[in-house]
C-alpha cells in the first residue's frame, strides 16, 4: 500500500500501528474508536490478492481463526501455553 498510496496519511498510521506490541495492536484493531474505524476503511489486510472479502462464510472462518490465534497468543503471553513436564519423584 505504501507504494500505491505514498502520500496518504493512512499508510503512515498503519505502519506505526503494525510496529506496536501484539497486545496493544490487538486492542486497537478491535477498538470502536473513530480513528480505528477510519483506519479499517484503508486496511492493508483487504489487499490480499485472490481473497473475496465480500464472502460472509469466508469472513466468519477468518474471524474464528483469528480469535483462536489471538487466544493462543494471549495464553503464551500469560505463561499458560507452556507445557508443564512432571518432575520425577
């Protein structure tokens, strides 16, 4: 997008967002603030070639997968995703 729209402010805004720590980015991406609503209209994620984002079934699948991935990442950040090995008695 930065090549196609080099002078647009949303490019810089998205570049800054994508440099944030995962937890902060996740919070902002789901935020209902006016700024995030504005940025979602220019999301770099909708430029995936060959993906029809108007397909509701596909969008639901993507949403469910994203929620699973986010939950897995949250568990790792909280230290809950680590496997605990039993100690020998």
